[in-house]
C-alpha cells in the first residue's frame, strides 16, 4: 500500500490525518493529539 496523498486538518489540540492511496482507497483516517503528530510522520 503506497500512500500518495495526505490531508491534515489543523486544530488547537486534535489534528485529523487522512491518507489516500494511488487508486483512491482510504489508507488511514486518524485523530491525533498535538504531541502525537510528529511521531506519526
């Protein structure tokens, strides 16, 4: 599974991260706290 597009919704405490593969399937959709964002990427 190769993620080609990443969407990141910025907020004060919770960030929503959304990944799409090259064929349009959802790879992941996660809610992350501010401290978790750097380690996720």
